[in-house]
C-alpha cells in the first residue's frame, strides 16, 4: 500500500470517529430522555440546570399501580410498619434537575431519596448501620431497581450519613409518614440528624416549623412544567387535621365598673402538647402538626432509570 493511500485511509477513519463522537454527543444533549439498556426504563427530562435554584414541591401524592422493571414486579403500598435493612447508594449530578416520579424536581443537595414501593412524597428515617448516624429524608421518586439495594438517597444525604466516599452503606429504613406537598423541608429534616446515637421511634407526625426565624429559601422561576404538574411555590398550607381549640381572648373590665380582669384558660383535656413534647416525639426541635393520610389514588408512574 502506498503512502498517499495509507494517509487517505487513516483520514477516513479519523473522520468516521469524529462523526460518531458527534452523534453520541448530540444524542445525549438533544434528547430529554435516555434509555437504560439494562432496565429498559427511560429517565425523565432535565428541567433545571446544575447551578440554578431548584423549585420545591409542586408534585402530587402518588401510590401507583404495580409495575415491572427488569423482570421484577413492584407493588406500591402504604405500610405504616415498614422497616427494612439493606444497601443504599446515592445519586447526584446525572439526575439533578430532572423530574421525579411524582412531578417534583430532583435536587442532589436536598435530603431526599427514591424508594420502589412507599407512597410519594413521604418521610422515612434512614440509619447508617456502620456509624449509627440517622436522618429523616423525603421520598419523592421511584427506585432503586437493583436487587441488593433498598433505597437510593441524594448526594447531600450520603454526605450527612457519612458514606459519600464509600458509595454504598448498609442502612435501616423506617417509615415515618406522609410528607407535605410544599416540599420546602430541608432545614427541618436536617434538624432530625442523630450523630451515632439511637434514633427515636418513628412518629406519625410531620415537621411543621422551627422555633427560630429562618430566611426565605431561593426559589426558581420560569421552569418548564409538564402538563398537569404545576409547581406550587407559594407559602406552606396549613395541614388538615390539626384540631386544637383556641382560648378566647381575655376580657378587660370597664374603667367605670368594678369588674376584675378575667383571663380564659384551657381545660386540662383541651391543652395541646407543648412544642417540646411534640418535638421529642420526632427527635427534632420545632412544632408539629398531625398528618392526614396520603392519597391512595392509583396512577401510572414516571420511572427514573439508571439504578
């Protein structure tokens, strides 16, 4: 083979390699969905870029119908007594800014997680069995679909529980209860962190507010939304079911009368629990509001891939 012909052949090979690389790049960047060849499940579109504020909440309560991934059938259900042990991994930039199974946006810096069957959104306490660190996180997505993993947590959660560098940890997962649709609960959840001490028993209550005044969180705007999934970026709504009788306002005597100032008071049976008593039930500072059961509406789920 002459030298000119050899150079031409090498040039053609180089051009083909460049074209192939370009096609792969365009396919990755241009398509909102990527198909996991192992699981046959497509990932959801990215609606928020890395570095931009991620909107909180905006999803819906989902339980879902039974579904099959890679030959395994999963049956979503509400199980107040759910408790399981197994491996946990974490997911980060690859899924950051993508829609979750209930229409929220995944934020790798939030205390969130994915579970294949529990209601979404809901709260679970995750305990690292190696160092006994535990924290309550928000379940707002489906997965993992690996046989040896019981939960996948966000990158932030992996840092908090101390297994980010290892990539995997043996954990215990305990169901706590339904979560608010508002979604702005990261600082409240971080307050439930336990450092190497036994965690309190899961309580059927929801974190509502802290005793301290907190600055407003950054909110994202102009995020493209899928049909039927409007993001509610307003203030948290009052949780239904909190039925606490309020004391009537004190009545003062007129300056011309001799009546004394009378102050209304609670009857012992009407007195609500103090903030401290309620906080101790969950092991975190702050007031609590009673949960209402999550919706059991069965709807199809938008599965996230690459588990």
